[in-house]
């Protein structure tokens, strides 16, 4: 249950379009929503959370993750010398898929992520039900992207889970997309891999479309996306490690598209947004200096930390259709909040709070995590039964971690 919290004395990064950041302020949360941001707030009956020597900011929004692959984290690309195993959804029972999804979501909480978009790889109704149960049990705000060809259409599942419809760029079904839209579902198109002739977004463009990666689409797709006011989700670390290549940051900036960020596949990418922000800003800076060293003219602007932190929060929320409820600390929005410690040696002294979050922090700085006003992490400790989740993961890995040599596909 959500409570009444007074988060006191932190450096508050609201990241709102019309709200200021604060060197020191309080945030009042009641009934799962932000009701006030300012200095010297008082609220009887509130649980007071001391945020001195901490940064208070919106929770990160992970716009694309393959949660079913959480059991395979850190194994590397399938078929590589260090990774003889591949992901295979056919080997999962419903309990295994529940476990993989849950441990992925618990890891997200521990990383300060309060919204996760799960590109579900469930094939059967039993598997999909198990995934849904894990989403509910995690306590996080999630978007469950149904990728089954016979995926059921429906309105949002409840207050914490929103359903969306997913298609591969190689297998877009405009009629099915139209039916999903008529049921109130957002459309996600997975476009990772090499561009292919005819692989376009014709017949599916709209403001309720999220393009993932984009590398598998024909040239010119960014202009079409920008004109349609559709959105883009990038998974930069996963894209660079598993085949699609560096994210097209310059091209997106030129097209006026502000992408959201996601983890992608934990086999080849860290499961936190700090790594994704650094990957995005680093690849753009590297591209800039390559062009400069080559004597090229018309150089783009360097991507700044304020743009990048928005990609991990506000722009990410907008990219998946949740900008009206999360992504910034503004009165009336739901209380998806992370408190980050600034007293640790890895980050002290704080010369610039936003720069510290983007360039220097990691999961060790995450102290409190709230999703819809519910504390899922308190003083650096998850409120979930982590020991039980670990036992489940070890048991499931014993069943599904079968040595296989050929990749199952699906992209990062």
C-alpha cells in the first residue's frame, strides 16, 4: 500500500518541463502521488525520509527489456567463445518464466528503475499468465508488450501494468496493429539487425508507435517517425554488444527525435540505466571527435548530461506513452521516485548533480525506490523476498540453462 511520505532536504531534480530543480527541497507524497515540492514542507502523519546528502529524482524508465532472458544474464552473445548457451523460450515452463521475469524486475528496482517495458517472449497463454503474475508481484510500474501472433487485445491490466502490442519489423501486421489500437493499446515495433528492402513502417505509423532500435529499417525511417510524432527506444549497450551497432544518436538529434533508453538483453548489457546513459553520451561524443579529427564541417552539438538524463526519465516515459503519469517529479504525477546517495566516495564531491548521475553513479548509490508511492527499496535494501527469488532462479536455471549452440534470434 502507498503511504504518506515526506522526503526531506535533498537536492531535488524534478526534470519537469515547467518546474525547477532545487539545490535543497522536500517532496511530499500522499495516496501514491506527488502533492507538493518545496522547502520547509510539513505534513502530520508522514513517514519522514532523510534525503540530506542525496539526490531525489524521478525513477528511471527502461523503455525496452527482454525480461525472459534474465536467467541468461552476463553470458554474452549466443555461440561466442564465452557463451555456448542460447536463449530458448521453448525450454521454459510457466514457473521458470515467472522466475526469470521476477528476478529481472527486482534487479531493475535495485538499479533505481521504476518503469520497465517488457518485450514478452511468452508463447502460450500459461506462459503469458505467469509473466503477468510476476509483473504484479514485483510492485513496479510495467508495460507488458504482447508479441504473440494471436496476442489478446485488451485495455490496461490494472494500475501498475499496461499492455501493449509488439511486432517484429520483418513481420508487421497492419490489420492486427489497427485492431490493437482500437482496443487502446500502444504499438511497439522491434527493428534490430541489418536494414532490409521493404522493411518500413508503412501502414503502422502514428503517435502511439514506439520504434525499438531502428537499425533494421530502410533509410529514411527517422523522417517518417518524426513527421508522425512517433517515438524511439534505444538500448545502446546491448545494441553495440550484440550486432545492431552504435545507436544513431546524431541522426535522431538531427530529426528532432528524443529517444528513450532501455537495457535490452542482459546477456550482453548491464541491467541499469547508469550504463545506458553513459553508453549513449559516450558514443555520441566519440562520433563527434572522429568527425572533428577528420576535418569534417558542420559538426553536431555535443550531447549534454541534461539531455541524457531526460532520455533515461522524462523522454523515456513519453516514448512509451506514460509521460502524463511518470518521468518527472511534478505535482499530480504518480510518485515514482529514486533517492541516490551522494556521500559515497565513488561520487563525492558533487560538483554538478546531473553530471554526477550521468557520469559517475552506479547502483551502489541507490538508497530508496518508490513506485506509485510504495517503497520497494528502503535504505539500500529491497523490500521483496530476495532469498526466495534467488532459490527460484537457481532451480529454474538448472532446468532451462541447457547448452545449445545456435542462436534463437530476436535481437537485443
